[in-house]
């Protein structure tokens, strides 16, 4: 008889946050994955409780922990949805243990991005601003639209998120800006406009503008507008649940398992490159 495929062992960092809970639920629903560790910050009320009961399921024998190193040792793939400082710690532990890492954290500075790229020389890392499959298909559409429409269309990006989000523009909006810039053959850092106030003057040719809305419980809305003379094209993605982000991250984790070192993204996972 053929052997059953081995389960991919998953450790979740940031387990008690919104995305962490959604990831736990999605792992428990997957026949390919096994939750072996769930980590949160010290002082959280859920520390010591069962990860299954945390999301309203039967207990699974995995307690919410605060120690990172033992969790990394147990896992094949570590999934990190924390803060940039937490990701820095996760990088060190995963490199030391030789474990794969999926990073959904956003808001990295240049030095932190360089550290991720350096770690990817030793271990496989999947880094994405957004793990939604729909968003990643949208990125390809945005790049193709920008390439086809050319410089005669102005590009503006509008994003909205819940009141608790701490960075702006969102990592997804920035990634969409990068996709548009790549389609136009330019670099986002050379053309991005993040704020407008007062007498700003006429819009600069070639600029890519961003606007951010924060409020309520909005999971994530993104719209890229290509504004030409006499017409406007909009590519939009609206998320109504974090489940799609979690499922995408877990798809990335399964894809990453057993791969060689390198810095990958969801375009690699979905075969869109």
C-alpha cells in the first residue's frame, strides 16, 4: 500500500491576533498540515490555553506558548504574522534551526528587508504583503494594465483598513504600487506620492499616488485607478474575511516545505511569474 503523505508541521507566531486565530482555524481544517506550536507575547490572557479551544474547537494538545525557540524546533515551516521586531527574532531562530519561514508581517524598514534577504541565502522564505490569492492575481493584472496603458494614464491607489492597523499605506497597497511601477518601467521610490495637503500644484507626470483610510472593522479594500482622458479603469480587491489570507499563507507554507534556500513570494507560489 502507498504511504500516506507526511503532514507539514506548522508553528504559528502571533497566534492570539486576528490573523493568528484565522491561521489556527485553517490549519485545523487542512488534511495536509499539522499545528505543532502556537506562540504569542508574554502577558497575553490566552497563554497556556489550548490552541483548539482558543478558536472554539476541541482541544488539540497544543498550548499557547511564549517561547519561540522550542516552537521553531518542532516545526517544518514557521508562519510569522507579528511585528517587524518579532520577525527579526524569528529570522534568527529559523536560520539557526534551518527551518522554512512564511512572513506575513508588514511595515519593514530597509535594514529589516535586507536582513530578510540575507536570511534567505540560508533558508527558504516566502515574503508577501498579502497572501490572498485574489490579491496576487490582481497584482499581475495591475502590472499588465500599466504596461499596456503606458504613461498616458495617471495611477492612484486607494486603500482602507480597520482602525487597529498601525502602518500606512498598507503593505498590499505598496506592493500594488510596485506592480504598477514595474509595468511602467520605473521604480516606485522615484515616483510615489504619499501625502497631499494645501497648495500642492498640478499633479506631477508619472507620479503614483496613495491614499489611506482607517476605521471600523474593514478587513482590507484596495483599488488601483488608471485615470486617462475620457476614461478610468479600476482594478479592485475587497476582502470580507481574513480566512482568504490564512488559506493563502498555508498554501505558501505547503509549497515552501522541502524547497531550497531563497526569497520567494506568492507570485512564485501561484506560478504567476
